[in-house]
């Protein structure tokens, strides 16, 4: 089993901003990334990849394997070893030489909106659209009139409802039990879902984003810069988004604890053929280099690579896999992704190499 798709539903715990990096003329100074075509805000997979990688690397105790990989400002850059679960999972870049780059075994897609919160006269409701449900895998819903909306019977007895500033009429009853949402989405949210057309959805989302005002701080004086007020957009709190984590583990040599112990045993053992095979796979040795000095050097290097996956905790030497921070982490590429995503819940998706901020909580994993 080398190809798997894992679908996650996440919820924003803060307003989440991932910027385009440029200024956009119009409403705000710092706009967020949008999907071309639909014009809907999204969280780009690259930003998620960067943040998840960094947190996974910190948890595992190898901060050098976080970030973008280029050695700078005293940082060593990615280790790039076959023994490193971070570099194995997310890939690596070594030195300034991008020819030494290696792609990882996971792809993280953009996080796209599934349910978007809006204020209404009956309190918060979460809007969604036909295409959004279909893309997520929920079929069979419809609207008779593209300009109207469907909502559950118990939401309101009125024949109309406001979604922010927009007033919509009722098109019919939405039977939420037909919407096969994963269990992690709370019932109070499901009971407040409003289905609208794709066109209305874009309009409702874009006119109900958070727009905040902030101030630039002069790093030298530690005070506000003059005239430095700026506005930025953000995806509001309690927005539900979904993303896929695709694992294509073609090598099938994920360095879990079992593999590390096996390699350690092999390098200490007496079976030279097995050692040769391992050294060749790790590109530390080739058949042509029959001289003993090179062989000893290669064995020494391989052993040091395995040793790097050990650390000390409370005066005890242990595998990094066995440290407190890694407790409960499944020893697979997707386990590493989950471990990083779990920290985004507390620390947000900003961080090294990532322009953005705001916390995301994993709500559910959807069986594929
Ligand atoms: Zn590494």
C-alpha cells in the first residue's frame, strides 16, 4: 500500500490570514490568497506544508529540518538523511544547490472552504454551496431558484433570512441528515447550515471576511510608525475547511523505530553483504570503491546518521520517536503530518517561511 489519500476537516480558531504578499487595490491593504476562477479565499497547500513541516520537525527534535532548508544565519539546513522522518516525509533541499533537492512522499492540497459562518437574524449560520458539497463528496442536493436558499426546518419559521447584509428567500427545506458530514462537525453547526448557489456563495463569503486594522511597528523605536495603519483580510473564526493529504510512499522505507533498529543492527553486525546493500541504497558507497578506508568511512557515516535519530531526555538516551513530544504519534508519513497539524492548533499556521497567522484545529478525518 503505497498510495493513500487522507481527507481532513479543519476549523479556524482565530481569523486566519495567509497573504498574497502584494498589495491589492481596493478594500484592504493586505489581501488573502484566493482561488482563481471562483475567487474564493483558501489556505494554500504550500503554506500548510511549511507550517506542518516546521511543527513536526520541532516535535521530533530536529529544528534544522524545519523551514526552507537553505543554510543561512548559522542554520545548518535540512539533514536530508534517509534516517530522518521529517526529510523523508516532506522532502529536502541541501545547501544552495537545489540539484540536491529531494521531493517528499506527501502532498498537501489547498484547504478549501466547506462551511462559512455568517451572522443572521437568528444568530450565526454556516453557508455552503452546491459545488462545494459536490467537491467534498456530498451529492444529490439542489436549488430550484439560484437566487434563493435552503435551510433546516427548525432554523426559522420565516420565509426569508439575512446572510450578513444580503436578504434571501427560502427555496425549500434542507434535510441536514442527508448531508453526510463527518462526525467531528458539531450538531449545532449542522442544524444551522444554509445552502445557496455558487454565485451567491462567492458574494456572501467575500463580503463577510474579517477586515482588521493593524499598525506597523518601527523595529528600532518599538513604537508605531507614523501613518503606518494598514488593513488586512482574514478568513473568520469558526470557518470549516477541508484538505487532502496524499501519501505516495514509493520507496517504502519510512524510518520508523523498527527500521532504525534494523539498520543499527545491520551496521553493527557481521553480514557484509547486507551492509553493502544498505550503504549503496544510502549512496554512501559504490562497488568501485573497494578500498577499506572508504568502506570504514561509509560505515562510520551511516552509523552517525542512525545515531542522529537518538536524543537525550531526562539524562536518558532514547530514540527521538520515544520522546515525550512524540507520544501517540503514528510512525508513518501521515502520522508525521498529523503531528505537525496538531501543533498548528495551538501555534497557528504562521512561522518560518510562511506568510500568515491564525490557528487551525483538526475536526475530523474523513474515510476515503
Ligand atoms: Zn532531516
